[in-house]
């Protein structure tokens, strides 16, 4: 994957927020948080460049870009946070006005619409995780009473990336949002 477009925008949008939460949530001193952030950019670029390009229809590119950012910061820390500490850090770092407005509010408005259901079915049929180890495979399972659906995942790009870099035990921190 190239460090242009989405990865570059995500870095620009979140780097300072991640730095601030290194201080407030993980209790790193300001100077140490700045050093971690400066080191993390090169780690992030290296991780992104190793990732294969995602298929145009793959809905999970943002997830792996966010995971790459978290891994880059983790690689630059001189101490490993606990799952609880990392959960708080990641949740707070990802809750900015852009993320809240774009993903939560807009996503909530379209949930369970015909377009959403069609997208979920298409994602399940795509099975991108069969061709890209950093993507996801899922089954779309509608409820019998048509009140909703379950998206049951069985291939996880976050798990693959976190395992590759030795942070698999910290995966629950990313699954909290």
C-alpha cells in the first residue's frame, strides 16, 4: 500500500491526538511523547508500505490503517502498556470530532438501510481475506424476524498485523470501539 491518500490523511489527522493521549492516558512525559511521535512516523510508513493494496470494494482499509498507526506507536514506546491502558488510550485517541461526526453519526443513520444490508452482503461475498491477509472475511447472517443482522467475522486483518509485530495480546484494545 502506498503512503498517500488515506494513510497520509489519517497520519495528519491523528498524530497529534495520539501524542496528546500518550501524555494524558499513558502518562508519558511531554518530551517523551514527542519523541515517540517523531519515531512513529517512519515506523508507520514502513508498515503501510509493506501492506498489499486493498481491492477497491474492500470496506476495511481504514481499519488496517488505524491498526498500522497504533502498531507504529507501540513499536516506539519504551514500555508496553497493558490491555486496559491501551484500550483507554486508543478509545480516547480515536474519539475526535471528525471520527465522531463521520463514522458514528453518519454510520448510525444508514445502519440497517437497504444500502447498508446490500453492502454487508457484498462484503461477505467478496471474501477479501482470502486474497489479502490484512483484510477480513465475514458471514452476513440476517435475523429470522428481519429486525437486523449479525456480521460474523472469521478472518481478521487487525489480528494478522498485530500478530506479525508481536502485539497480538493487545488486540482486545482495538476491539473495544
